[in-house]
């Protein structure tokens, strides 16, 4: 993500890595009501009523561990009725961070000269996220995880997509030909 696109995020809460200690530190984040409309547009939802996040960060050398949860109340548009309906979400978050240079060095060491080798291992932890310019933006993390938790095809409780009653099947062109042939 470029720095220009990060500047466009409607929720920012940068934390300098050097301020994070070995002992877990708690960070509380609450979106101001004045930003609700902008955040709702960013997420593609009808409205946002509340957005709070609580994170615990700890640092061991260059590695930062983040755990927490996001709570949000919002309205999404039902794909069946096109009506807004309330949604309450609680999203767990767990990430590891390493400086960008260390991730790039590790990726370079894994690959030979000019070769691309992709190995997918199941049931393994996600690779660490990069620490860019010594900062972790809790606002960006909050928006990213909330966006991922949203139902891409929200359906209002009780809404059902009823099939239209089947019309009488159109007449086969061969049946029409047979009828014409019989009239001769």
C-alpha cells in the first residue's frame, strides 16, 4: 500500500514501534462520530453507528505482536430487499510485525537468483506484516479487518429470494412446425 493511499484512510492511529515495550501495552481506539459517514463510505456500508477497537501490543527485539478485537455496529444493504438492516460485529485480530527490510531480506534468502518459488503450507501461521517507517497504524488495521469481516452479500434476517412462478414453457419450434405440417 503506498503512502498516498494510507493518507486517504478515514481512520488513523499511528504507533511508533520504539514506544512499544516487552510488557504488553493496551491501546484503545474509538472512531469519532464525525468520521462515521466517511468510514461507512470507505467500507461500502449504509451507515456506521459505532467502531471501537482494543489492542495489546508487545515488542521483543524487532518483532511486534498485536492481539485484540474490533467491535462495530453498522447498517448494510440487503441484496434481496435493498433495505438497510443492522449488523453487529466482533472481530478478533492477531498479527505479528517485522521491519520491512527484514521481511525483504528473508524473502530474498528464500529465493534463488531470479527464480520464483511459491510454497503453500497449510495450518501454518501467516507471515509477519511489515513495519513501515517504524510505525504500525492501528486505524488501518482496524479498517482492514472490519472490511474483511463484512458479508459481501448481506441478507436481512428473514429475507428470502422467492423464485418467480414459472411461466408456461415456450412452445418448441418443432411443435409449431408439426402443427403447420398437419394443417397442410
